[in-house]
C-alpha cells in the first residue's frame, strides 16, 4: 500500500471562551474612523480662499482722467 503525503496541514481547534467580545488574538482596541475628514478639509480650503480674496470686487469701469492739453 502506497501512502502519499498530506495535502493540507491544519492546527488543532483552539479552546477558549464562547460568547460576545471573544477573539482569538486578544482585545482589539477601538480606533475612530475619520469619516468626516472630507468636510473638514473642504472647510479649511474655503477659509484659506476667503483670506486671500480681496474685499471689493474688481471694477472694470474706466475712471475719468484729466488730459495734458484741453480738447477743443
């Protein structure tokens, strides 16, 4: 009888607690998710933009200037 080598090697079943908050690797620390980061970044960019905008909009109206000689 010829026996071939095993294909899959597994470890034995782990023994421990059963129920809520049970993990094989220990307690997993809570890390908050920055889900609101997009909104914070948009607010920072808006504030930066408002700091660099001039108070009065650009006026395209030509102002009257005096000439060197009078028109006749």
